[in-house]
RNA sequence: GCCGGUGUAGCAUAGUGGUUAUUGCAUCUGCCUUGUAAGCAGAGGGUCACGAGUUCGAAUCUCGUCACCGGCUCCA
C-alpha cells in the first residue's frame, strides 16, 4: 500500500500501481466521471498513469485551467481521426495545443482544405463525440511504433519518431479506429470534449522549414461545454474591436494605402502619439546620458558590406542605383551609421560610454506576406540607440537599460510582457566564442533585473544575441517591443578603437537597444493594450467643450481658447445637437475630458468636467483658470490629472 | 515569398446570372433649442478592387493582377 495525499489535506491508502483514475473513483463516482487528467506531485499526467509510491495526487476536471488543455489536446486527435475517416489518403503529421485556447493539426494532403471541408470535418467530429469512444493508452517500443505507423502508411509519423529522445517512453493513444503517437494526457472518452469549433486553415511548412513541402494545418478550439465555447468566441470578437487597425481607422490615427504597402500615413491625431512618444523618450535622455544624432537615410553599399548587412540582410533592403557603378541602399538600421560616427575621430576612454540615439526612419523590404497593420511595416522609426563602452562596463549598461525600460513602462502604465534571450542564429558574423560570452552576459543581466525568461535558440540578430520584451496583441500574437543586443561583430568590422588609460588602442563593446522598439509597433500594441484610452498627456484630443445650446457657444469658445492657449489639445463641439449626443461622440472618440457649459457655468465662469467612461467630477463646477493651470501642469509632468477624476 | 480566405459609398453591410445595387452610421440642408452615451425630416454620395474571358445579359461564373485578413517562414 502507498499513501496518497489529496489537495484538501486528507490522506488515502491505495495499492501500489493504482491508476490516477482509480484514486478518483475512491474519492467519489462523480469525480471519477468528471475526471479529465491528474497531477502526480504537481506534474500533469494521464488518468491511466499508475502511481508507484507515496505522492500528492490531484484530479483535474474541466474546472481546472489545465482541464481545457486536456480537452483541446484530445479534440486534436478527434479532428485528425475525422480527417482520416473522410480522406483516407491524407497523411497526418503532428498536432499541438499551446497554453492558448487553440489546437492545431498538420496534414499532408493533395488539395488544401476548403471551408466546406472544415464543415464536413466538424460534422464527422460530432459523430465521433457522440460515439463516446474511450481513449486508451499503450506504451510501445521504438521498433513497435515504427512498424505500427509504417503499416498505416504514416511516413511523416515514422520520421517524427526520431525526434523522441533515446531514453523517453513512447506511448500511443487510441480511440475508435484512430491511433496516434502521443505523450498525452487525454480525456477518458470523446464526449468529454463538450464543444468545439474549427476556426481556420493555414499552410505550414513541414518541420517549420521553408525549403520543405507545405502541409495544411487546421486550427480549432474546444471546451468542456457550449457555454464556455460561446463565451470564448464572444471574448475573441470583443478583442477584435480593440484591434489597432480598426481603431486607427475609426479614430483617424493612420492609414495604409496600397500605393505603399507596409508604410503608414500618419494623420494629425496619429502624429500626436508619434511625436508625444518621441518627446517623452527624448526627455529621459539627459538623465540616462544619451546624445541624439542624425545619420543619412541612404548609404553607399560599402557600409553594408562592412557591417555584414549586405551579406546577411540584403533581401530585406531597398537597394538602388546611383551614378555609374555606385550602388546605394536605404538604411534598414542605424547601427552602421553610428559606427561611422564613432569612428569619425579619435575616441578616448574618457568619453565612454558614448550613447548615440537616433529616431530616423528606417526602411526594410519585408516580404509581402509578413506585413500587418502597424505591427510589421516596411517603414518605421525606432527609439534607437547604440552604446559604445569599455568591455568591463557592459554589465552596468545592461542594468541601466532595464532601469530605463522600467521607468518608461511605469510612466506609460504598461505591463504583462514576457522576456526572452535569443541566441546565435545559423547565419551570423563574429566569433562563436564571443557569442557564447555575450549570451551569458545577457542572461546574467536578465536575472539581475529579476525576470523569468525563456531562451529562443537561434533567434538572435546576425550580429549578436538579444534580450527582448514581448507583448501580446488582441489576437494573442507575441511581438517584440523593447530589445537589447550585444554586438559581437561590428566594432571589429568597422575597426573601432578608443585610447585607454594605458595609452593603447582598444576595441569598444557595442550594444544596440530600443525601449519602445519601433514607434509603429509600439503604437499598435499600446493602442490595443489601452483600448485607445491614452493617458491625458498623450491623448490626441485631450478635452472637448460641450455647450448645452447655441446660446452658450460664445462662452464655450472662450473656454476652448483658454485651453488651447495653455497648450492643451481642445476643441468646442459647436454642432447643433443635444448634450447626450455630444457626450456619446466624445466617448467614442476616446476624449478623456468633457467640459459641459450652460447657463450656470457661464454665469459663474466655470465648467462642469466629465471624465471619459462617465466618471463625473465630484467637485462639480470648476473655475476655468484653475482647471487650465492644473491640467497644463499635469501634462508637463506627463501625469494623469488628479482633478476631480 | 508560400497556403487559404476576402475585396460593394468615408465606415459597417444586403445582394450567388435578369428593371434604376440594399440598409445603417457618417456627410449636407431644414426643423427642433437641447443638462451627462444616439431628437425629427429630406437630399447628395457607387468605375460593385483592377484587367481579361464565358454569356443575349456578370457585383454574382472562370482566369490573371493588386491589396488586405488568418497562418507558415522571417522580424522592431
């Protein structure tokens, strides 16, 4: 007998070798019916897993978040089963369920799936659910597995066997006639997948390699019941309303015209955001020791041959012909130019660290299929800077980067990001030993800053490893905003030297870094994070004056002028409409402050403030000069106004 | 770049081979004189993305091009 500890603190004695499901049955028949998976000492396991020694056991049902994952993982198998039933010649590759609400499965198929195919597959899946097929788990040897899948004609599956480590247990799961190589866990019966929906199809290269054939992927989502599915679909729909592409158009921030795919046209209101963010970052530079420079937009390609861009980044560059044999390139990054600035005269250790900042526009000829609103563009500006320092000062510069990032995130009130360190890619410049060292240096800095982080193998820039802060958009896609890279190549390629204390020339260390990332991507993500409720100091339109009737127009215009004279972005809604109508419009336009003026206000020289989302001022009517002064001061301090909000 | 989907007025949409292309919001005009999220009425606005083809007839079917959307690859 072994002792089982349950989450409520109770203990249970069961025979060694009991399954998790048997433990659930001991606790109660209802729990056993609802069980989807279990946990042994915290590790998610299948219900059929046997328990060999004393352990803490937890039964996972649809009430646990992991329950959903198990359901989706099982739905994956059911989908593959349905596809095989309808299209026996299709080969299955692998499925995947990440921590989102999605599941997917890849198929090698002659003709890509159509939306009509999806409907059919859904119907077939419904049948499989109705059949209430039990899932069974079987451990097999590598040879057995190979023979099994070869016999079924699943060649892709056979090749996937090689991905499984030598010492790992190989298990297959079966339900009905369908067998798949799988670690599990899975639900007990197909009907425990209460509700699902196939959402989309997509092409996906086999093993994620562009040189491999393209498989067809189907995405879906599944839940314990219809209610949860409906709630999820509704949440997705609501998130779409915050999509920066929609908001950017509705609020007239920017647009992108087919005449220049991937290159935004910023409208006046979008420019307020763009310039406001740059001004904010620029305001921090004196304290953090940055010097702003501006370097050319177009260079002779020699510079890119020196930097390595010409060899490794060429497909992403806009190249053009100059005079005769001269080839020119629009700059995709500021780093080569900053190396030229560094090298423009002799440098002493006394002027290091030299931190060169630049907000120039950059152009990258991104492949057409990758463009996405402002998140991925061909024309952008970064809040870019390159730090040249003595090698022994790198750690301290990295710490300073995290401090500045923290200050910016706090001021903009953003959070919820994931940190990752990306390592040496297959195509790179520099010495692999330097890469190793740089990677360790980055990891050390991330740990000092107190961040949990993932490693992204091979995802570094061609000139060095990077640390990145990724934020998710409304569709759950991760995008890098802040990033820092240690450059292991350019200082040497450009022959950069400074004179040290010892009077000898030394090679400086070089860091690339951006806090907002690119202004474009930042505006995209920030708009979605905030639902376009920008802080008062950044809001494209800060205040609107709402006269009750046309009688109050003159007074309203006076209030509006007092605001604009103080540098605030305000206007008067002089349309002949009811107050409720004007308030609704102002809310939809995301204007933070509405100032209502009628007979009473005009008589007293006041306004009645109403903050967005209906937060009316407790103070009621406020004298105009006091309000204007307080607002202007808060804008100067980039603070959210405290007056009556 | 690759796979799939979509493209109708400023925006959101109806219209799957047959009069003059639908509706809502927005715009303009008039009425109403308005107190915290949509007053009323009328008018204007369309190369149905672009190009070719099929057909007596194409927004609708076919092919090509472009752009966008979701993925893949790549990336701030």
